[in-house]
């Protein structure tokens, strides 16, 4: 069983990322480098078997980088846990996507603590991605697209790819949850205090399986989302670049702009986040990763 997530560590990671000036957008490479260095340094403390920057070039020579850290398990099959660290424009990006980076880092810390006592079954790779946001979103220049191609080219056996994407904003207010379609509205709560495990409609069983396994380890409600009507919304993150190669890939998400009114705005600040619920999400994902043996 995983140790309890530390909400102060979650807060500290979000605070660091949201305090970077100028904002960590693709146009502000110095801030992106500070963000990637923070991720690298936090992961470096955790005795990974391998940790490195994955540098790649886009748009006529501009260089950016992912951060990758690998824990070897008994099985060569790999579970990738990722989160993008860039933001869209000049905004702090607390929920999108500092919350997810913090969640990934805390998951890594808890896995490290567990690994001191028991060997992992699956090999785990933690990745901080650059260039998820526009104008790179949906292109082959996304950091996750670069990493997914590497997995494909190196013939890495990927069991699952799990993208943390916006896991910090929740609301207990009535009717705080919106939906793009009446069919979805009838299937989920109207209060925005749950998370979804979302993927392409072709991966309905994968989303359902992972949602059930995560729910075993946390109290926050967890719902799978993988319906044709939501293909657009269910693929708005880094997991899309893995599922298109046939890998099982989902995102862990609070439904993004369907709930959070601060999405891609300057008001997406640290004070809008619920760190207790963030910790519960991390507890669920980490517990699943530790318990998963097949």
C-alpha cells in the first residue's frame, strides 16, 4: 500500500511552477528550462535507474526538452506516467498543468518509498512533456508525440500510458459540472467533485478497467469516459499521441473547461486548487500502480 501523499509537497511544486516569470509558454524558453530543471532535480533525488532530458527540435531549429525517469520492474512491460509542464500563453497555469506535474512528481516520490520495501512488477517511466499547448497541440512536434515515436521505434512494450491532466480544480457547489451532451449529463453527477479516466472511444474497456482499479485506492469518485460523442474532449492531452500508435492510453482529468472557469486564463492560480482532493487522486493512481501485477 502506498504512503499518503504529502499535500505540502504538491503545493510547493505548483507554487514553483506558477511563480515562474514570464509564464512557461513555448515563447519563454528560459522559464521552460527552469520548469524542466525543477522536474529533473525532484526526480533525480529518487534513485531512478535512468533519468535524462529528451531534447528535440521544432520549427526551424528551436530546441525543447522532455524529462524522463525510469524505474525498472520485474517485467519489461512499461507503464508511462506523464504530464506536460508548458502553459498556453501568459498565464500561471495552476490547474493546467502545474497540478498534473505536481501529481506526477508526488506519484514518483511515493513509488520511490514503496520501492525501498518491495520490487515493482511493471517498469515505470515518468515523463514531463514540453509543447502540449497550442500552437503545437495536435502536431508531431508535441513533446509527447516525440516520446511516443521513441517508444514505437525502440519497440518498447508499453502496457499503459497514463497522462495526468488538470487534477486540481474541484467544486462541491450544485450544478458546478457542465457537459457538452445531454447523454453525458445523464451519466455523471452535476457537482464537480469527481475525476474521469478518459480515452479514445476505441479504448472503452481500458478506461473502465483503470478507473475501477484507481477507485479501489481513493475516495474521490472515478468515472471512465470513452464514448464516440466525446472523442474530441477525451483526446485533449498527451495520451492521444500514444493511442494513435495502438498503445493503451488515458488521461486522469477533472473535466477541464467543463468545470474549471479559469481554463487558459490569468485567473488559473494556485488559490483555486483543492490540494486535499489532488492528494486523493494521486493516492488512487499510485495505489493502482503498486497493486497492478497483470
